[in-house]
C-alpha cells in the first residue's frame, strides 16, 4: 500500500506533491513569527529561549480547534552543512525524531528541487508516512516535515485535489554562526558553528464554538512541549557529541 514510485513518474502526482510541500514550507515559516497569543509561563517549566504560541485553527481542511506552536534555538559546534546532512540522514533519524517511535525509517520517494544537489522533497515511512522538504543555500538550510495519511497520498497520486490536503509541519532552520570561529579547515576556510532553530506544532481539538483554550489544556500543552523540546535537543546534542 506504500508503493509510491508513481509519485515521481506521474506528472500530475508530482505536481500535487510539490504543491502540498510548498504550502507546508510556507506555513512552517509563518509560524516562526509566533503570531497569536504568546504564553509566558510563570514557572520554570520552559527554558528562557523557548517560545510558545496558541492560535485558533481556521484551516477548513482540518478539525476546528487550537494550534499550539513551540520553538527554541540552540548553538552547535558544527557547520551548517554538517548539521543539515545529519538531520537528513534516514539511518539516524530514529534517534531524534519522536514520530518514528524509535524505529528505522525508509525513504519511499524523492523529488529533486532546484539545481543544488540534495535539495529535495521526500516521502519517508516507518509506522506512518511523512512528507518532508529539505534545502540548503549559503546562508541557511531547512528541513520541514509533517505526517500525512496514506489514503491522502494515494488520492493525490491518482489525481485527487491537492488543494484540499493540509499538513501541520514541524522542522528545523539552520543558520551559520559567523561570529564565532572554530578555526580553519585544510583549505584555510573559517569553520563556524551553527544555530539550530527547532519548531513543533500540535492541534488541540475543542468544541466547534469554543473561542478560547482552557487553563488545563494550556498547562498540558506546555508540559508536552517542554518534554518534546528538551528531549529532542538532548538527543541531537548527544548524537553530535555536543556538551553544554
């Protein structure tokens, strides 16, 4: 049921996947501005670098409710390219991505985008299908992904309406840290660290006419995101052998 070779070969299926991925990337970039109500907890539940926002979901293709977004940024003593390659590696993804449940993932389809090698849209699978787009240029890199239902993938591959498909993306933006040099490589080029920004989203389903989120739900969201952000940061730092 997950044979998606036709996605790459069929022009209509290819166009549909690219449309959905474009909206996914655009939506992810929009959440980084953290519009909506920012939560500033009085407890030490979140780190000072963490930002959490709640907004009402107006997306007609999703259940009504509230979307909770959270992000944090960390410094890593590795180059932008090294961090980008690490995040794209399907062999180590299960070590940091909670969506994998600790299980290995398989790349089912890949669509190259642009002229830079490695920039691509991919569909990966373990216990679910994940649509992902990754890219790298000189000043930044990104890896953005969202779970997507297998029935929806089959629909768009077979000519379904891609405009009715939505995805709630999470992911990473990687920026070079040009202010702190780690030395020079064999070619004399400065080796800098990088700043990794992580952002996650969840949808909280509420009554159709509810215009606010309860304190209990807000507290639960904070707890969930604190655990998710902290564990993901710790896993990435451990794999990359980075100490605080």
